[in-house]
């Protein structure tokens, strides 16, 4: 066996049976990506085997366990390609040329895939005659490019449909979600699935088989040709899918539509012409504002995954094996569910047998729904439930390493429960509160171990919302923070650490916006129009619908806490308490701002005149209602001003956390990159000018010093 330079990212070995084995193994990196150096190395390697006339086959594998190739290097892509259209063209053409050469090697080729095979990694693998995947649960194949605002640009829009058919290709290229190894075999993206340790031998066997059958030559030829879809088939597939995507993205995300264009234009052309269509489709996307914003979120996400939650990297957290959840209500059940799904032994505690039973039902419910739609196997539910114990007896939690409290939002009840738990738990156990409004520092005052007390603010519904705000009280220790951050990461959440203040990060920024929306309604702005305007801006729902969904009693309570804490600038709206007084609590009571009717399992709201009457009573209706621009300015600049204030008070550790928290906590439109990135696009000076115009409305619109400074110096949050 001949071997090549071991320090190269691609090691080439020629076996005695004349099969070339290329091992992709970037030195010093945990994953393989296509950066310049690696791309060059693969080009060099392909150049070598192209020239060798005695080879019988080639295999590409990864030297990283559980990681095949993670795609192009995004840092390099951003820096090197930027917005220069010629560079984009050259960059894509380079990938096309390389993968075309691989697809034309004069012998059968196999990519053996263990672990993540996404983006450019999948495009590379698709240039091989066969793909064999491993049974490793980490093996996934996917085209996530649309998630960063671009489309596959190294052949993915053309090779994928030719391998798996147009339906599957549309789903994968436009949705961006990866598929598991088993599914890859089902849809013919992979030839077969074998244990990771057998991949190489199996690759050799498949090359030998290919020589016997000769089918690889016909398959190759076919994949170079137009797909030959009928007009009807084309019309149906592409138009239906385009409509579906437009409905889902409201036209705010151009990438999936461009992926459809590339596939539609290219699928009935010879492959090489299709690849040209792919380049035409990707050019406007790479370097666009939307793509930059989405890539920004991707990097923030990577940073959050690696963050320990404290600046001192030497601090280690304590191990957490057993978790206790106090309160089996909406939040507690969700928190317990999220833990047992990740195999953590969990004890759920409530105050009576009936409430314990109700809590258990809340845990089982989402699992049953998942089973119904095929997202969970019944045996997974059984396995998860073996991890759960439910009880009314707090002493049963004595060996827990972490207690997460999700009981009623009453400070006295919470504090006495914490004291009781301190008496039951071991010295090192941590108590975390899921409070949404109560000060962590204040609740820690009477505790024996305030260093082991922390806030863990989950969002509803817990099984779907990924953000967790970890709130540090004045005395919370670094060790406690690191432990709970790690624990939140271990159950698949995205934790950010914030300092204690009323509303913490997310609610402190959200509630001024919600309150402003109600003030606008009191001035006579139409509720439905307001919601529409905001969803057009990109929020997942309007503030009126959101208030009705959260519950007006909850909104009133939280709003009250914030109004008291920030009384210098608060101007509480009157509508919410009035509606609560009338028993209109939102969707849960079938009436809030709107009146609700259930249609096909969904609640649909319509104004029923009650709010209009209350607005008359309040007497703030304006003859000239604010125009659309002013409405949006009032809503989003009130958010921005509050975000600047909390940055000035060092509530967050870095400004990126504001954007991250709002995107994952309230669905601030990802294509805008977050509140602060949005502010950067309008510019600090414009924001200050707009705030000056709104200042007569109240102190809440006073431009924060930070923003004024930025306007003066021409700085932005991200530059
Ligand atoms: P919930 O009313 O649905 O559930 C509370 C549960 O705690 C009830 O089952 C109750 O019987 C139980 N409980 C009360 N005292 C207890 C005690 N001493 N020991 C054990 N169990 C006890 O309330 P929900 O909505 O689950 O909220 C719980 C906590 O989470 C509150 O602090 C709330 O502010 C917070 N939160 C709520 C969010 C939401 O969207 N509902 C979002 C984020 C935080």
C-alpha cells in the first residue's frame, strides 16, 4: 500500500488491490470543512488518481469519527467571496469542476459516510457512484444551505434530484433539514447502511461488485442527462411547492424559492447546463443582507453551544445525574419531558395526587402526539417514561443534583419551598427557579446557600422553545452557572446567561413593545391591521394575538412588575386590566382583545366590538391615527431603547445575546438577524432621529446614551 504525506488534509493510499483510499482528515480540527487548503488538497488528490491508469476504484472516507464533511468553511466564504459576483461565480465553478472530475473518474467510486455529511460534504459525496452510510446515529445527510440564506452551489440542486427524484430533492434543498442514514437508504441517496467499522471493507466490496455488474457506467450516463420530467409533472411539482414555500416564508426568505428555480430550470437540461442554472440562482444570494444575517445567527448559535456561561474557562460544573422538577403544571411538565427525553432520571413533584396525575398527563401528551405523526416510536416513549418518577413527597428528591422549580408565581410560596428544599437536599445540590418575573437576588436573600441558587427561565411550550435564560443572582457562583448552562445544553436547549433585573432579558425587551401595541390600540389603531403590519415585518404573530395567546392575566401581572421596576418611563396601557376585569383572559377564555371560535382545532379571533367600546371609554382615541411607519417605529424602537438600557447596565454579557435571546425567545425575524442587527441596518443616527420625533410621547422614547454615542461616532453594534 502506497501512502502520501500524513500532514495533508487528504491522505491518499493506494491499496494492493489498486483501490485508492482518500482519507479526509483536517489536521488539528474536530470537523472537516471545505476551506481553501482542503479544497486544494482534494483537487490535488483527484489529479493524482486521474492520472494513474492502473486503478480499479476510489473510496473517500473521513478520518474524523462521527463526522464526514460539514460543508464549506463559512468564515472563509464570507471573507473571500463577499458580494463580488465574479468571485461567487468562480467559487461555485471551482466546486462544479472538481466534483465533475470526480464523477468522471475512469473507475467506480464510493463515498463511505460516518457522521455529518452536509452542504458541500453531501455535494461532494453525490459526485461518487455509490454512497454507503454508517449505522452511527450521528450519521445525517442534508443540504442546510437555505438556513443561511443561500442554496447548494456545488451541484446539489442538480445532482440531488437526479439521485432521489424531484419531490425529495425539493424537500431537502428547500427545507434544509437533514435526514438520517436509514432514510437516505430508503430514498436511494445511499446504497446501503453498515456499521461504521465495516464501511471501508464494504466500499471495497461494492467496487468489486460494480466491476462485475457494470451498472455504474449506465447510472453515470443517466445522471448526466436531463431528467425528462413531463410538462404536467413539472407544473404540478414546482408550482405546488412554490406555493407551499411562499405560504411558509411569507416571501421573506428568497433562498428556498431560488432553490426551486434552479431545480426547475435545470432538471430537464443536461447536468452541465443545469449546473450553470445553479450558479445563476445562487449569485444574488451569496453576500446578500439576509444571508449575512442568517450566517450571523449560525455563528451566534455555535458560540452559544460552546459557551460555559462564565468568563473564567477554568470553572467546571458539577455532574448532574438526577433532576427534580417542582410543579407539574404547563412549565414543570414540559421541563420534565425535556429531561426524560434525553435520558435524565427525573422526579416530578406536585402537591396532590390529582395534580401529580395531571402533570403526568401533560408529560405523556406531547409524546402521544409525536407517536401519532410518526415522530416518535412507542418504545421510545416507554423508555423515556422509565426515567420519570412522579410524587407528592419532596423528600423523594433528596438525592437530586438539580431542582428546577416551576410552581405558582408567588414569591412567598417560592421562597418557603426553597428553604424546605435546602433542608432536604445535599449540600451541593442546585436549586433553579423558572420564575418569569421575580428577582433571583431577592429570593436568594433568606437562603442558606445563595451561591447554589439561580434562575432558569424556560419558554412555553418547553418542548419546542429552545431558549433558556440562565439568571445569575448577585451571589450565584460561577460553578452553579456552569452546571446549569451545561445541563440546559445537555437537553438540547440554547442557554444564555443574564444578570438579574426585572424582566431579565427577553421579557424586559418584549413587554415595552407589547404595552406600546396596546397604547396604539387605545389611540384607535385597528387591531387586525396592527397585527398584520407586524407579521409583515416578520414577527411570527402580531402583539394583539400574542397577548391573547399568553393570557391577559399573565400579561397584566408581568406588565405590572415591569411598570413598577421601570416607573420612570412606564406608561401602562389601560385596556389589559379592563379586559381582565371582564373575565376576558385571551384564548383560554375564548375572548380577550378578540373573540375566539374554534375552527378545525385552531382558535381564530375576530374583533367583537368590546375593545372598541373600551377604547371610547378610555378616551385616548386620536382623530389622526399614526401611519404605518410610525406604528412600526413605536413598536420596535421601544424595544431597541430598552435593549440599549440593559446593555448599558451590563445585564447581558455581550450584545449578541440580545439578538440571540429575541430570535429564539420571541421569534424576532431571523432574516433581520435580530433587533440589534436590524438597528444596524437602519443606522444609529436614524434611530436617534426617529426617537427624537417620538420623544413627546414619553420618557420611554428618550434615546439612550449608548445609541447617541454610536450615532456620534458612526459606530454600529456589529462593527
Ligand atoms: P401552572 O399553574 O400551570 O403550574 C404550577 C404547578 O405547580 C401546579 O400544578 C401547582 O399545583 C404546582 N405547585 C404549586 N405549589 C407547589 C409546591 N409548593 N410544590 C409543588 N408543586 C406546586 O404554572 P406554569 O404556567 O407552569 O408556571 C410555573 C412557573 O413558571 C411560574 O413561576 C411561571 O411564572 C413560570 N413561567 C411560566 C411561563 C408560561 O408561559 N406559563 C413561561 C416561563 C415561566
